[in-house]
C-alpha cells in the first residue's frame, strides 16, 4: 500500500487533492497539517475524508513547516485522536506523552535529515517501546549502502515498520519497502511537490514501478549511475516487465564511484539479479566482474551486469544495438559498411562502442574529438584514425555518428555538425535520445539524409538487456512507444 502525502496551504485544496487521490485509487493519505496556513480546521478535514487518513503535523526540526508553539501542535495531535483519525503520526520524543485512545492507530516516527544513524537497530528498539502500531524511520542516505541497512531493519522488525532512506540515493528504499515487509511506503501527491527529499510521486510509484504488485519474491533489477534522476531506464524496463507479466521491478540506483565496489558485492542481498550500467561506471565495472563477453573484453566497457551462479558477468549491448540500428537503415547487404568511411564525433564510451562495431564491419573509422589526446587515445586503442575537432568537415564520409551530448536536452538548439555540410548521401546517426529529434536529426532530414536516432539505439540496447535479464523476448514496440512518448515530452 502507498501512503500519499498532501501538503497544501489551503483547506479546500487539501480536501480536493484528497478526494482526487481517493478517486485515483489511493488507499491511504497523509494530511500534512503543518502546510496549512492560518487556523487548522481539523474536524472538517476529517469529516470529509474520502479514504483512510494519517494526520501529521511536522515541526521544522523534523523537516516540517509548523511554526506555532509545541503545545498547540500536540493539542492538534490529541484532537486528531479524539476525532478518530485513522492514524496519527507521533514523533518518538513526544509519543510517550500522548496516550493511545479509541481506534486511532499510532505511527511513532523518527527523522534524520543529515544521515542514517549508525545505531539504527537500537533506535528502532527504543521506538518499539512507545506503544506503536507502526514504526516509521526516515533518514538521509549518504551512501547507497544505507538502503541495505534500512531494508534489513524492515525485514527483521517485529513491529510493522516503514523504513525509508531520503535523498536521491534513497529512492530505491521507497520502491522496495513493501518487498521487505513495510506496511506501506510514502509518495507525494504531485511530482512537482515533494514533501521529503527523494520522494517519488503517487503516479510514478503506481504507473512506473507498479508498487502494489511488488512481492517479497520479486526479482530486482536496476540501473547504476551518478547522477540518476533523469534516467529513462526504469520507465522502459518496468513497462516491459509489466507487459510480459514478469515478477520483477527495475529501480534507479545512484551509486557514487567510491561506493561502487561494495555496492556490487552486496547488491544480491536486496534481491538484485541484474544491472544496467551507465555514466560514470561503464569502464570501472569491468575490473570487478568474474566473466565478460567478447565486446567487453575488447573495448573495456560494459553496460549490463548479471549475477550468475558462478560470478558476476559483464555484457555490452550498446555496440550491437548501435550496429543493428544503423544497419536497419541500410541496404540489406552484410558487407555494406566495408570500406565505407564513418566519421565518429566524440571519444567517450558511446564512441568507443560504436567505433568498435563499425571496425568489426570493416568500415574506415575516423574519430573527431574536441580533446585531441582523448580522440588519439581511442584511435590508438582501436587501431583507427583521429583528427582534430575543427577538421571534421574535411572528411568525406558515408556515415556520420554523433557520440557527444551536443543537442541533448536542454541544449536542443545546438548541433555538433553544421547543416550545410550534410550531403544527402550520408547516413546520419545521432546517439542522443532526449529529445529524439535533435537539431542534427532535423537538419539531416531536411538535407535528404537517411537518419538513425538515439531512441532506436536506446530501445535496442534495452531490448538486449531485457533478453539477458529474463531469457525472454522483449515487447520492443511497446518499449519504443513509451520512450518516444517520454522523450517527446522532455523536448517541450
Ligand atoms: N542512445 C543510446 O542508447 C545511448 C547510449 C549511450 C550514450 N548515448 C549518448 O551518447 C552521448 C555520449 O555518451 P558517452 O557515454 O560516450 O559520454 P562520455 O563518455 O562522457 O563522452 C562524451 C564525449 O563527447 C565529447 N563532448 C562533450 N561535450 C562536447 C561538446 N560540447 N562539444 C564537442 N564534444 C563534446 C566529450 O569530449 P571530451 O573528451 O573533451 O570531454 C567526449 O568525447 C550521450 O549524450 C548520450 O546521450 C546514447
């Protein structure tokens, strides 16, 4: 079950949001009284409640907005109990002074916005002494490993416990809380109005993560990156799991470089069986696996990890996805790329995977990077040619591939290659997928070029990952459709 928190400054907005959520299927709603400006009309809020309700009035020290006296706040909480609110939230330092009465259930809560304390179990044990129906612990995650401790706490708790790590690094704990036995997790009523750091919206929890369908035995997959919030991988993979009725969930995992090692060792403890890997970890993971496929061994970068019985296995689905995307736009001749010149812009991870694929198809590859040493390094590694960035228009190429982020949202008015240099005979491939129709793609179309978009590559690499994760075929058309819809929206 999800508890959806509403924080509005006016009663009528609070009531209409509450009604709307109940109509949308919310089973439990938290009314944050501390957001209300002016006199709080608790009775009318409770009388009109369309679904079970938690009454919370948070002090500033606990991340709330209540600015009046502590006496007045506790009087409100007592009144909520007298008026038979379904649940009332009592912070652990005041819970002992407010006795149980009637049918109202007691949520005894603790918040720490700085850290996840080392003595989490002792703290929990103390809270269990305060006559709770539910214990709620919300602490800041400063490491992805804090989630492991929090989820373990929920799993071992004798009293039903909602344990949440706050912040971007803690998002996974919000999504997996129910899998570990929490009676509910929290979500915000609107994606632009988070009431706590890292909170996901009711719609995201319901429609992307299918929170209510996550079981204790659901397999967990995820994407490791830093930063993580903008990743579209959870959307595309969860859509695929849901469509194929696979008992699995795919979560965003912000893992800073310094925590990568320990995270990879401990990931199976929270049910993780496979991971997508993106910036900045694609190269670093290669030294931490026991097995790797041919592409990973050749280029030293992986974008997929699978926990197999005999160790961690690394794959690279980027290279094949890029080549499949390109070849789908070309004559059905397996040797078509042979001896053709391909100009690759950029010298990072995507450039490496794509240049490798082109070279295996015997194309002549020229790398143009804005940092000459990096471009030369890549060219040396793959045995191809590097040229300076400002020499890119001098290359007579059949294929042009953009592997820089130029043109990516919000930089949508820029292109790494000027329009008037684009000849109609050139196939233009932009790996940027957000937006799909980058300025480069628009210019190429208007010059009469064949185009390949980053959406195609992104979908294909995710389809290949889905195959590796599940052993099943992926619903590729559906994955393409949701990604196009999401990147279309981001373009606005
Ligand atoms: N469609 C897909 O499935 C997919 C998959 C992976 C990546 N991508 C796309 O590929 C792009 C690159 O990803 P990556 O993993 O290769 O990143 P990366 O390793 O950071 O490499 C980025 C490359 O672009 C260059 N660059 C950055 N800003 C530039 C600018 N303003 N002008 C010229 N060059 C610039 C960098 O140059 P320096 O060396 O000088 O820093 C570097 O060579 C991303 O934008 C992403 O959208 C798409």
